[in-house]
């Protein structure tokens, strides 16, 4: 099944392998697409992946969480983004851009010294930062920014967009009872915590229409005391399905629960696909495509997930940093990725670009 064609909300995929959004650190200092970034994505397209999801792209300057990230918060970025989509499409690839606001998981050094913003002033022990609670007018400004970014993505030729609603970034923060402690339209109970994402989705649909693919990556579990649990996440997913979301990528964790998000030292098949149980839960209750990410390293594991109906698509991140042609290798008979899950590629502060630190050691 892994190499069957698949129609994802009108995007014709040549197989069921998705390159999960992965920060590249290859945009320039202002967030414009560079030749190096285009070459990076051309290698992925040539490597045989069915769908590429870009590294997180910034929708508003108040949400910059990493340096040299792709930016899409201004119309000036459209022309160079179009160069990227044209390069991928020329090679027969499909590409979706992931839209993000970093929320409380931003550093003041990347915000001109300003304090990060969030739904509530909840201290983050991983960054040692307490964010500033957003005012109502700021919330609406960010919602509009997501809508405008979706419009730019469509004009730039992306096959769709993915909302980053996972990993403790701003949308995830509004959804989570751990980080959203408001008592107004935007928080106070489960229904009100959903309002921010609901308004973001509506703003995006207003800009791109009903037929443009909108995906979301979301936490099934925050893996933190007082955070989202799978049962509540499933109710959020059902709400999104009713609104018209086209697919959901299942993930988990935030900065405070970092080892849970990208688990290290995956040495055997029993350790792979660590969000599979959550994916199975979502598949049982939803009718839209489910994409599973999280430590999938073996072709046999990927095939088993699909055969048993625990997900519709297989999403891979770290192994494609080391082997951008892994899908082609799987098709030719390779069983397991070379990635050893050391997480060296995630220590981006020490790297000039995000890359495998094990090659040429």
C-alpha cells in the first residue's frame, strides 16, 4: 500500500509517504527563499516522497521562533516562494506549506527584544520565559495573518497549506488547558479554547475558498500535566472535520515535554510509530485522511500501519534529513532508514543548516 497512488483532497500523490514539516535553516536572514533551500527541496522531490510539507513558515513577525525560517507574512515573499513551488512541480513533486506562529516558544532575541505573546502568562521552564498575555485585538490580528498567509501560499503555487496546531506553538497553546487559562471568548472551557483555531480556519477559507486543501498538524496528547489528552483532542478533530478540514497529521508534545515529540534512540520496530495508538483512535472516529508521524523508520512498520487501517499516510521527518531519497530506496527494497534518532539534527543553534550530524563523522 505504501507505494499506491493516493488522492489527498484533490492532490494526486504518487505514494503515501509524506515528508513531515522539518525546519531547514536555509532561508536568508529575512526569511526569503534561497537557492540553497530550493536545491534542498529539489533533492526531496527527486528522492520519491509523495508529498512535501515545508518547514514552518512565519505568518506574523511576532511569532518568529527560529532564525532563517521561511517567511510568508508579507506579499513581498510571494515571488521567491513561487520559485520554490515551480522547482518542485517541475520534478513532479507536490508541496504544501506549513503556517505557524511560535507563541510563547519564541525567544526575545528573535523578536527585537520583545516579550513573546501567548494566550496566557504561563511560565515555560524549557525556555525560562514568561510570555505576555495577548489582548483581544492582537488575537484578531494574528487570525487575519493566518488568512493572509494562506492566500499568499495559494498565489505562490503551493498545492495546499498545513496549519501548525501542534508542539506548543500558538494554536496549540490556545487549545491546551495548560497554556490557555483565559476566561473570555478565547478560553475558560474546551469549547472556548477551540475558538482561536476555529477563527483561523474560517479566515483561511475566506481567502482560499472551499476547494483549496487545508491540512492541520495537531497534538493528540500534550504529554504534560494539565495539558491536552487524546479524548479532548479527538473532540477538537471532530469539530475540524465538521468545518471541512481536509486531513489531520497526528503528533504530540511541546517544548516542555520535548523528548516525547521527537523520541531519541529508536533502535527496534517496537519503538517505532510512537503515536500510532492515537492515530488508530482518530481513524476509528473520523472519516477524513489521517497522517501519522513519529519515529517511523522501517518500511514493514509503515506497511503494517496502512494495512491495519491505523493511518492513511505515513509521515517521516528526521530520516529524510539523512536520506532525502529514502522513499526511492524503500521502493527498491531497502527495509530500514539509516537514521539512528540521535537528534543531532535538532541542535540547530550549533549548525549552519539543519543536517545529519552523523554523516562524515
